[in-house]
């Protein structure tokens, strides 16, 4: 088998904001960690470790490490879980959306200041939604669970990097901090997320097999013939590409990936199974039969 699968559980140590759009002055968050966010956090940590703390002014170093992460690692999305002893129970955000939001999501209001006037700057009031590190109803600690796939011969020290990851937005305020609780290699017959999802042997990219009527657990490229029922949204992200004439500064370049079914969409046909390839950024793509 060219890829080894690891089950990873992270403890959420501070508020977590995974940006998914804005409504009015509210910056909304995804209720999970996307593969792009995991890729970005690992790329940042591995690049800084490689440069041993020296200042990095050339984005090509990040690009080089990021491409290596694409080649040698793959990810699922990471979802909130609660612990009961040594058992971790995944809390799916689509099972009961109102209850999920009540338990896990809160928001923080802030504004830029107009110092000469000693008041809030006009039009700068904002509210940032986040996943709380503790449940809002019972104060239970919140964890994140997902899977990382390591290609045979991988030279990246990703398990060491996971110990010092920071996800998402508002990181300068200390948001997005996580600590690993477990990084366990999986057996060949282990099921992902305890949902009957099989990991398939593959030399090129990791693949997963879903039973009929299962839910998609990552953004999945929408084909011409719909195979799932659920919301469709464009998948995009911000990148640093200083070699461009315009949008050359950090986060100014908008990278478009695909039009995708959102996580939680349900497979509609009654086939025995569906095979999906895990592409870069953790995006799923229906395998050709």
C-alpha cells in the first residue's frame, strides 16, 4: 500500500474561525476544518521549521513546501468531537443544525478605532463567528477528529509539525490553537469516522469507498450528472503570489478550485458503492469506473 492512514485527534485550545463568507457585518465560520486550512497550516509550520526561525521574504519557499505537502500527504476534513473517557463522539453539523449551533458556535464583536475622535471608526463594526473550545451548554472540552494520509517514502516531519499548528483566521489574537491528543496509524480494514467508509489501496492518490445513501464528508467536485443531493458552492481560497503584477501581496490572490457539493450532501443513487479520490486540499472527486 502506497499510503498509510493515521487517525488524528486534536484538542481545540482557543476559538476557531474557518471563514466561509460574510453576511452583513458577520464573518461566518465553517463548522469544520477544511483540507485547504489543514494544508495551509502544515505548509506554514513546515516552512518555518525548514528555515529555522529566519525571516521568510520569498513566497517561493512556501510554494515549494506546499507542493511537497500535496505530493506526500492528503487529508480528510476535521470535525468537532466530544470525549467520554477514551471514546470520542463526532458531532455532525448537519444532524441537527440548530442544536449544533447552540452548542458549538458563538461570535465576537469588535471594531477599528478612530483615535483622534476616541471612538469607533464609522462602518468598521464586525462580528466574527467561531467554534468554541468548550461547548456553550455544558462546558465540555471540544476536540477535532480527522485523518491524514502519508505516502510511502514521505520525508516531511508532519507529526512534529502537528504539535504546533494554528488554524484559520484571527491567529494574531491567539485563535485557532490546537494540540494533538492522538496520532494513531490505522489498520487496512479500519473505517473512516466509523461511518462504513473504506480506505482503498492506491499508488497515485488515496481513495475512499462510500456505501449508497451515505453523506459526503468533504467538498466534492460536482459532475455533469448529479450523484448527490445537497448545496453546491464554489471552493476558493486566498494565496500569496508575489510574482503576479497585480494582487501580489499576502492573501490578495484568489485561487479558485472547483464547484463542489458541500459536506453533508447525500448520495442519491442506489449503487452498491461510490469510489472517490482525495485530491489536493482534501477535495473529493468521483473516480471513473
